[in-house]
C-alpha cells in the first residue's frame, strides 16, 4: 500500500494565534511582550483573562463622579433610550446634583485623562512598559449603570479595555472588511451595522486589546468601571499639517520657484511638465532632509499632541537653585507635573547631543541625561546628582517652567501649586 504523501513544510497551515488567553501565570499579556507585539499588536484583537489578577479598582464610582464635576476635567455622559434606540450626549463639568437625578440604568459616564488627576490610576501605566511611553495617550475611566453603553463604534487607535469593577459584555467584529458606515441619526459616530463575531463577558482583572479599526460594543451587565488605556495615533493629515506649518515657519524666504533653464514655451498659457518639475524641486528644497531636524520636529509634535492640559509655572515665589539643591540633600524630591509629557532621542549625527522633548520644547543633553530625565516621574538627590551639570541645569529650567515641583514628603505634597492645576 502506497504511503500517504506528507505535506511539505511550505504547505503546512500555521495555526492562527489564539484570540483568548489566560494571563494568570504571566500577567498582563499571558505571553512575552515580544510575542504579543509580533502576533497581535495592530493585527488582531485579544481577550486576556486575568490580565491583572485580583485587581482592586484604584478609584470608586463616587470619586469619578466627583472628578467629573471639576472645572478643566473632560467628562461626558451618554444615555441610551432603548425604546427609540437613541443615544444622547452631554458634556461636563456637571453639577453635583446631576448624578442623583440620572435613571437607574442605560447611561455611562466617561472621564478622560484620569491618570493625570489620580496617582493611583497612573500607577497602572508601568504595566504597559512594553510599549513606547510617548505612544500612550491616557487612561479614560468609564462608569456604566446596568445596561449602560456608548453604542457600537470603531476607534482608529489601539486600546486596552481593562475591567476594574463589575461586569461588561463586549462584542466585537473581528472579520476583515467589517462594515464601518456610521448612523446618520446620532451625535456620536455609531455604526449603522454591527454583526459581532465574538461575544464575551469581562470581570475584574480581565482585559480586551483592540487594534485600530475593529468594531466593538460594550454593555454593562451590572454597575461597572472600565479603564481604557488609549494610544496616541496622529492621522497622516495631522502629521502633515503640523509638518507643513513647521516648514513654512522655518523656511528661508530666498527658497523660491526658479527657472534659470527657461526656454521659449510652445504655448505661453500652458503649465507644462518642465514647469511642474521645477515646482517639485522648489518643494523638495524645503523638505527636512536632515534626520535630526525631522526628529526634532516630531519630538516636539508628539509631546504636545492631544495634550488635555498645559503646564505653566506656579504662582508661588520661585526658589533658587541653591535652595532646591539644599532641600534635595535633606530628603525632598522633585515630582513631575502630571500634564508634562517627555520623550528623548539620540542624535543621528555622530558626536551631536541627544535631545530631550518636553511638552513641545527641546533640550540638547548628553544621551544619559536625556534618557534619565525622560523616565523620571520623581527626581531625588541621588538621581539629581547622577546628572551632568548640563542635565542639572535642564532640570532647573524645567522646575522654573512648572514641569517639576518640589515635594517635601513621601507623597510629593507641599505648599506649591497643586499637580492637577494644568490649565
């Protein structure tokens, strides 16, 4: 009897990565970051059971409601009328009497940038250190009454949906080319059609990762809190708009359309191919061909992009450098302002200084200093003394600009401006 032919390795089908894993043994992903980034990041969704085993929510619903009443906090309430299938949207800040008047079901409170206002919520971010920090936008926290939902929709950025309290049912459409047309009758961008391919209920500690463009719909099964860790993903139009503005602002006025090789035209009214070639040449003369110049533009842009608050110097009398260094030696620390965004970049050209980017500003520093400051939520005496003189001078400049404040106890609290006052 003839042997059945064995398929060659090239013909063997590779099994698709699982869409659901249990991360209890290896939180928060259930796999190494390298495997997650290779198989899932911006490729396919993943339900991660026990991503944060035993999670206790660092914020309570009443605290979130109180935050939504504060000036400067970005908050929304979305209500769903089931009978008419109509969603309504209201923006905060809200009056304290607003929430007791809401119905017992079918509404959701969403508050942006809670990590900037609550240090315990921000403490979740190190768990996502497998991603570039400058890519992470914020942690949005939503409280939903039973039945609460924002409707079926699609996001154009990566998001991790972490269940913190209660239970939420998530439905997604993971099929390629899922319909993404919007309903014409809603203030929100809700999907006209939604046919889920997967259906799960998430409990505390479970997390759902969604790459851009995956339709999804979450409905609270009981009163619940969900944390959304969203990414910064500027559109090509946003990148191009800022890039062109920078080019125009820095352009040498002597760079112009030129035609020293002009010859008599066959038709003086025609814009011919040669003329268009000169247009391209003129535009290319403005282009950032220098990688360091291009990197500086992007570093400034990405540390400002989608910033919900602006860092300003405090209203208190500034302390001198000698006084600050004296306090550091006696146990004080410098604490970064929650709205301050930082990143750094090595220079492309050999021998050039690295760059530290801070909320749209740039500082030339030794690479070691730029790396240390970009990572430093807190700077104590040891971290400060490890910097070069250039690095310490940069820190002093950042203090003067409000990006760091002096804290005299373990909580970083003193008589200076409150960390949340970023407007």
